[in-house]
């Protein structure tokens, strides 16, 4: 069972595609896009742990301008193209010997059969000389996620391929406890809506403290995203979260892997553990 009605998709395309034909590898998309990269910082070691790849227009348009052009006829091809573009760009921009992780967002709705749908991704990694164990995939729950078993199959398959998995947007909207208990990803990304102004909010601190305790018990790591101020970062650090991301460290940038100001990182650490 898929999350999108694949049969309707096939008949609307009118080409009798087989069940894995949706991605149409190599199919040209009717719009152009690129990827920006935003650092994920490890506060404990004072290093850049990895980068999240984020969709952008080629002229710098925001993600929404691109995502609004994705429809049922292009969702599979777009998902494939995003992975491939992210890996190729990241491999080209990474310094030699880099070990930084690359985190890619994916839509469970755009994966029909995990093993088949990942083939182009693995080929792109191989072509680029990119170690697949440096890949992390972030998935999120949306209003159409009704088939939890499908998502679990994807997460388990990705783990078997050596990828890390992350539950994105945790604490916002739909992404929450039931998915965490069903999936047990490697880490959860705490949504910025839980973290904004956390330094001045005892309620937010209490919630995040209990999430940290819960995820420790589950063996799941926490990443705090969307951090914008030194006070937020310091509070997050005090609460025991090591992985952080947000404009405070660096905005997403195209055409380069943006650095993080050395002053923000631990004493004596190099700016980029990858480099
Ligand atoms: Ca994400």
C-alpha cells in the first residue's frame, strides 16, 4: 500500500508504467533547482558534524517556490533528483578526506519500494566517491501519512543500507511520539517552534528536558534546529543536546559549504572536522 494512489498516478500518466516506473530515472523535470547547505554543529567537540541539504531555486528562490511546482506526475522524479543533486554537489564541495555527514530530506510519499527507489541514490554516491554511511535521511510526518508500516519499512531498509535516519520537525504539527515509538530513528530533530526563546521559557525547558531523558532511554539522539540566539544555544547545551543547527551558526548557502564562526565552537577545535 502506498501513501499516494499509485494506480491513479499511472493511469493519469497513461503510459502503463510498471510499479517502480514513477521516478523515471533520468527524466527531465519541468523546472530547475539546486541545493543549499546548512551546517549541523557538534557542541561537544566543537566541530561541524554535517550539513543538511535544502532545496532552492537556481536564482536563489526559496524552497517553497520549487516545491509548489512538484505534483503527482513529478514527485518521484523530483525526490530522486534531490538526492542525486545533493550528493553530487556535496561531494564536489567537500574538502578531501572530509567525514562530514550529508543530511537529505525525503518524502515517504515519494518512495514506492525502498530498495528500488534507493538505487539511483546509491549509484550517485558511488559515482561521486561518497561513502554511503555519511548519508542521513530526514523524514517527517505530514497530513497524508496514514501508512506507518510503509514508513517503517523505509526506515528499516535505509538502516540496512548503512544510512542514518532522522525524524524531522519533532514537536511540531504531526510529527510526534507515535512515530518515534514506531520508528526508532537514529535521531530526532526538535522543531524550532519548541525551541524559540527556550532560554526564557521554563515550560519549554521542562518539555525539552523530558524529551532528552526519553530519547536517551530509547537510544535516540537529539538535534536542536532553528537556533537563532546565543542564549538559546546555551540553554540547549545545558539541557544536554550536542547537535545543533540554525541561523545562529550559519544560514543555508548555495554553491559552498558555509563555515561556522570559530568563536562559536569549542576552544581549540578546528572549524571543520571535515576538513
Ligand atoms: Ca529537515
